[in-house]
């Protein structure tokens, strides 16, 4: 697992997605932001439901338990095998 810090500009660019996740989580709809990252940038999207549960499992977590920061996720990480489709 690798933790990367976001720049102030990236945090601003992602602020809409952060707000969607916070709103969804406050209403009991588990949400997360996923990103696919390349050398020239990344694409990000909010996920929930089965996609969110699959993401949590791939990262060694549990969808029913909220993790509020990258620091917390790394601290609670466990070794998980690579999952192939």
C-alpha cells in the first residue's frame, strides 16, 4: 500500500467529490472516492454499493466500517493478496 499526499490544488479539485462522500455517508449510503492514476494525472469517481464494497475488500478493509483518512487506512492496513478478475 502506498500513501500519497494531495496538493492544495488537488484537494480543491476533489472538493466536490469529498462533499458527495460526506453527504452520502451522513445519510447512511457508504461512499468512497476511487482514482486511476497515470504519470500525467488521474481520473476520480465516487463509488458506493457493490463497487464500494469491492474496493474496501481489495484494500483490506470492511465496507461497513468508515475510514476517514489515508493515515488511518495505512495504520489499519493488513496484507491482502492481489485480486485478479
